[in-house]
């Protein structure tokens, strides 16, 4: 028997920040070249500046509010100066993150112009690997300064008179990782990032700075938050969930991210108390997704071909961000095109992967105010008691409990829509075989209309994928009679739109 879902429209968690539906572009694989930028396209799919118009439209349909750039691991050996000015003069460089070559035909100016076409705010990650504070200040000056100074005048000379006003700046990417050029320990990173933050704010006090965190449950996060809380606005954490070919692990994996968010929230509170701070400091979860690096190696472009199981995992990820709306204010799916992405292109077109549709439903429907949701504990025989992460991820072993902490097959979040007339419930039945008759109970003072609009993502087989030949997995909209229980198919995701009366 399915557990009952309890939702009270009067119990508000926090406003859902639209920035949790943000994106990420990196000079990796075909994300930039052949993805968002394809100036040599012979099939009429690129505009006069080389931007793929079909990609722009697909991303516009996701209502992407912010895009992070240019990495990712790529940024830790990137010279931003190589990517501005006349294209014929831009140097071709070895690229150390993915062991390729970078043409620099796409750089800061192209990225900003693309963001404006998309209607998204740019978010720039600074190179704290091979770069210097002087380079970082020069980049900020190039983007944001209106003064009569060298790099502001360089921007003008390159044809961009007005400052770009880039608001979001990250202090490095995954500096803790052994794969990173310029890896540091937490203490050394904190000392350097603190000085960078002070100097960057002297040049532009209006910017928002993001510290480089780890997973949220690492000691790195404790050390860096304690040191950097006075000078940053967001703390970044990263996590990817991996299926290892196991659907149950795939869809239960976001539980590890939820635990990381909870721990980070406590670390933020501790840092603020110890530092006597009253400022806002929240989480920027600026890399997340389903990614199996064995199935889709990064050095080969990480072009995952997602199935329905992956779509359900993405929906479970997004449920986490809505439930944690009080502390997660930005989240960037990695990445936006081709590389572990909801969109795959070819020279002649694109297709939307299975993961595109839960993203689109959340971005369009799960706005407003997050509501407290309680999914009643399942009967023991109905609980999932296996791992929530692959066995090889030793650090996450604490989030792979046996029977002591059963995980629920039903995963849900809810919002009170803007205007207060609707409650929208995002519901994932993660069980691969069992359908569920799901009772949904609202608060004692809430009644809903007898017809419910349902936006459903489902297919007959968990392994069903989309491709250039067609899309097996997409959103179907229907209306059902409401009598207190929703008949939820096995391995399905849906957003239920209830009208309050």
C-alpha cells in the first residue's frame, strides 16, 4: 500500500528561487563548439554570429535564469585574455583539463552576447589554478568597469562600450580535487580566496562571490566556510549521482545531495555564529547531474545518452532543491548542451533527452513558495533498504543504509503557486515495477477542485531513450477526476496541479 502524502498550503518553507533551474557551459567536448556555437554550420541552424538558434530556443523553453562559464575543470588553466579581440589573432592553446586543444574562437564577449540572447545572467568562474589575482581583477575590470582604464578600454576597443555588469563570480572550481590544475588544501585555498575576495570587492562592491566548496559533507566545507563566510555570498557544492547500471541506486542517489545540503546549512549557521555575522549566506549547487564517467568518459566528451531511469533521477534531484528552498538559492545542471546534457545536437538538428522534460516541468510549474511535505513512512515490505550510492563511493557510505533507515519509493515536493490559487505537487514513483494508489491529504482548512491537471513523464520501459529518430519519453498532459487518491504508474514522474477552492 502506498504511503499517504500530507501537504498543508499554510506551512511555507521558503520562496523557490528561480535560479535553482540554472545552467552551465564549459569548454568540454561539444558543449561550446558544435553545441551553442557552430559558425560553420552548413544547414542554416546558426545565426550570423554563429549561435545555434535551435539550441537557444530549446534552452529558452527551460527558462534558464543563470549560466555558469567557462568551467568546470577547464577554467583552472584558462587565460581569459586569449578569448577576446580579433578572432584571427587569438592563440590556440593546449587544454589541460580534458587534454584537447582550445581555439579560443569563443570567449567572454561571445558568452555574454549569447546569455543576452538567451535572457540569462552570466556567472563567471575564476581561474585559481594557473592564474593570478591580477588576472582576476583584469577580467572583472574588462566585464564591469566604466572607468577610463586599460581593460575597460580594451572591452570598448573590442566593440562593447557599456559594461557587462556580471554579477556572479566564483572563486575557483573544485580546487580540492587531485584532477585540478592548481589543487590546494583547504587552509591554503581559504587564505588565497579571502585575499581575492577583498580585492575583487574593492574594484566592484556590487558583485556576488561564490566560495569553492566540495560535497557539503567534507571537512573542506567546514574549513573554507569558517574562513570565507565574511567575504562571500554563496558556498558552492558539487555532486554527481552515478547509477553503476542499477536503477535503484540511480533514483535514490539524490538522497546523498540532500544530506550534503543539510550539513552545509549547519556549517553556514556555525560559521555565521562564530564570525558574529548577520549577512545572507546560502548554497550555490553549481554542478549536479546524473553522470557515469565509465559510460561517458569526460576526456571523450561525456555525451551521456539518458534513459527514463535517468529522467526519474533528475526529477528526484529537483525535488531536493525545492524541499531545501530555504538554503539552496542557485543550482546549475552540468551541462547545458551535449555534455551530460538534456540536449544533444548534430549538424542538422537536435533532440531533447529524457532528462529535458522533468527540467522543463520544474522550471515552468514548480515556482512560488515551497510547502512542507510529509510522505508517511512505508510499511517495511514497501521500503527500499539498499544503497543510495554506488559501492565504490566510499565517502558516501553513510548514506547507503541497510534496514535502519529505509528510503521511500515515492518522492515528492510541493509549491504554492504565485497568486496562491494552486498547489502543485511533483511526484516521482521510483519503483521500477509497482504502481501505487497514492492518497494526498491537504491541510484541515484546504479544499481542492474535483479536476486535476497532470503533466506526466513516463514510458513503458525504464531503458527507453530519445534520439534523432524520435522521442519515446516526453511530457503528456491530461486531466483526471480527483477523489483523494492518485493512481501513480510504476517508474513515472508527474506534476499534479491542484486548484484551491
